[in-house]
């Protein structure tokens, strides 16, 4: 959540000096970028684990790599610590930057894996090998992407990258483990091509766990077509030894929405991708291998800006936060709905919901209209699935959410500096219970 970008949801309640907030890959920690440095917090229990103060500037992006000592930093705010067009790979064990990637325009987002660095510009996505001297592996073009939308799976064995397509509402899916490389060596004006295995790229030599961070609007589903392989993209690099390396990969396209994308997420192993459009009423979940629409979930009927979508650890649930200060939890698997018996908000409507007669549990346990059996005759709204659990934070501000380490818990980080932990009943659903509330900036300074 980059708070330096203009937003219709910007509020006077936003914490002064807070430029960025984002979770690590397993939602066990989160980072805060400030106009005077950055901090790392443990989520549950909430505890500041590390801080770095700068006298000469702010940081607008702090991307963690699980709990290891490496971070990706981008300068921001009124007085950026680093150029906004440069990514700094920061080694906390040395308390200094050890590598830098410079670009021609502002960096919108950065994602890390143990073997890859992904950098997002307004209309390009760059993929680098994570090494002492990062090597560019590929460049992809996108539609204008000022939000820096990108999602990268965290599983060691699956490297799925999702980012906006070149058409509005489309998602590009790339398996970073399926790059095909060919190196052509020129000798005496003759070229000798030979293939090389992309998996032979070495990863960064020393990923250490840092002690500072603690221990370890379509009519129907049939309207959505499976992804097609648009083309095999090529990236060419010339080496000083006289050889030329050509890298190719297949890109799958999912036509997810008719409107512009607003939020994007993938699960840990990259098998599922969730997205929302700027309208913010529907969340769609797709199979990344086939492009099949797996779930279509309704947040509400009023327009909203979706700030985060997160899968739980086994990809059976999804939580969604918006500028309304609401967080919705959805079931993705039908088996979770067995025995579920709940009514929305104990029978009352909550913000953003329009109640149509009564709601009943769907096979997944999410709520749906009691008239859903007539879905072939009634407008699509009546066949929608609403969240089975929900809650609203105290302030109407931008916030991000993720499932906590404790079972059936959700962690929320807000732009006003507030931290929330909620728990939900996996069988009854309904209104969640607030377990913790703190101001993570103020409480750590006291």
C-alpha cells in the first residue's frame, strides 16, 4: 500500500509521515515506509523488530523477503532517501545497500522471491535474477499501471507472476520457471546456437534469516474464455564474450474484467489468481493454469476501491479490504460450507450490502439470495455470493489485510497507523470479533 500515490480515498486521518505499509510473503511481518526511514513489525503479537532512521529522506516502498536480511527499498515522499527511479537492495546485516537497479522512470512496485526480483514501472515489468549482480531476464509490456499492480507466488517450487495485460481488464500470467534460453556464440563470423537450462541460474548466495526480524461485469461464467498463448516473447542480450543470449517464455492471458484492474493477488503456489476492477463490486478467482473462472464473489453493490486481496495459507479462503473500512472474508471451497448456518451481521444489513429478501448459505457457506434457485430467470445479482464473515474498522481509510498465523484470524494495517486483529467463527461466520487494536507507530514510540 503505497500512500504517496494520489487516491480518492486519501483521508486527513492518514498518519503523518507514513508512506508505505506492506506484508511479507507469509503475513507474519509487515514493513512501514516513513518520511524518515523504515520499520519492520511482527504481526502477532504486534512488536517492532527493527527500525532504520534516515536524516536525509523517506522510503516509499519496503519489500521484504520473508524474514531474511534482504529488503528492496525505493525512495519517496517530499525528500526521497533514494531516487524514485532506483531500487536499492538493502542488506540489514550490513545496514547498507549492496546493489541497485536504475530505470528511466519512477518505480511503481517491487516484488521479491529468493531467486527473482520483479520491478514494475508505469507500463513495463522487469524480471531479474536475484544475485550479487542482478541480471535482467525479461521485460514485459503492460497497459498503464500507475498502481504498480503485480503479484508473485512465494512457493519455492512455483514461480508464477501475474500483472496487467496490454488490454484493459486483462491479466498476464507467466511461469518464471519456464524461461527457455538459447546462447549463440559467434566465432569467425559463424554462429553456433546451443540451448541452456533456465534453472541453471544461480540464486543470491547468502539469504540469511535476520535476527532483527524474529524467528522464523460479464454475463455468466461462460463468457470468460480460457487464457490463450498470445505469443512467445523474446529477450536478447549481448555479452562481452561475443555471445548472444535469447530468452523466450509463453504468456497466458486471462480476460478477467471489462473495466480496468484495481487489485491483483496470487496464492502461495501460484495456482490461483484473484482480481478486482476499479468498480470494486466483484472479486474473481481464476485457475492460473487453465484460465477457468473458479469463483465470482460480490463485495457489495456500491462502488469501492479494493486495496488488498489475500488468500489464506491453504487457499480455501479469501479476505478483501476496501476504502470503506470494511474487510470481507469469503469461502472458496464447497466443503467449507458444510454445516454453516449464519445470517449476515446477525440478521442486520451492514455497510455496502443491499439485502434482497433473505439470504441463505451457498454450498461454500458464503451468503446468497434465497431466490438464487431462479438465477436463470432473474438478473445475475440474485446468483451472487456474498462474504460469509466480515467486519469494519473504526476509520474510513485505506487498509490492507491478510490471514494471521493464528487459525481463523485476520490482520489489518491501516493508513492512519492502526493495527487490528480479528477472529471469525469458521462455521457460523457473520460479524468478526476484534481481538487487538493498537497504533503501531505511536505505541512503539512511547
